[in-house]
C-alpha cells in the first residue's frame, strides 16, 4: 500500500514540476506563436476568390 502511495505522489509531483516549467518559461504561448506563424504562411499563399 505504501508503494502505491509513493507512486501516486511521484506522479503528482512530476506533473506539478512539468506544469510549473511550462508556466515559468511561457512555453504554451511560444507554441501558439510557432503554430500561428506556420499557419499564417499557409493562408497567405492561398488563392482568393475575392480581393478586399
């Protein structure tokens, strides 16, 4: 029973550490910016039916 508790505790501490690192280095917004830049290149090269 103690081993199960230690495993659960280790998993929770690991998840906290990972989320803290993501928060500290702002990695979520860096990922969003990377995806946005890639999508922007794609949509800029699409043919348009109408010109604005």
